């Protein structure tokens, strides 16, 4: 069975038929609007690029000084750290100064050592 397609014919009154001048003006308006949209898109793209580069710059401002500080300050501060760590912990590079310990222990009697041990156990 073959089905016939019914095509409706639309009748346009004579006054509503578009003239070539009207079509030309519509095309010109369309071109103007596309130019406006194109300019707006250029501005938006520029702003997005600024946002991206600003984010990258922000990370660089944070990371570069941190990395440089780690690289350059550690070797500069190690001699000072060795001096102050010896003062703070009473040791020299992790080893107890045996000479100083022997001098202190020679001046202490056995009864004093026992009293110290009792006070530490409390």
C-alpha cells in the first residue's frame, strides 16, 4: 500500500510577502548581532585567560619562595642549628660529652646519688 503524503499549502496574503529589501535588512541585522557576540566572546576569552594566569601566578608566588627557602636556607642554618642543639639537649651531635659527665659524677658522693635516685623514683 502506498500512502500519499498530504502537503498543506499555506496561502500568504500579498501584504505579508517579504520583499528583497526586508530580507537584506534582516541579513544585515543578523551580521551586526554576530559581530557584537563575537566581540563579547573575545572579551570573555581574554578575562578567562587572565583568571587562568592569575591562578598560576598565585601558585608560583607561594611555591617558589618555599622551594628556594628549603634549598638555600638549610645549608645556611646547619652550623647554627648544631650550636643551639648542643645547648638545648646537652649533647654534642647526638653523643653525650663523657668528660663533663665524669667531672660531675666525681664530685658527687654515693649518698647524694642515692638521694637523687630516690627523688627520681617518686
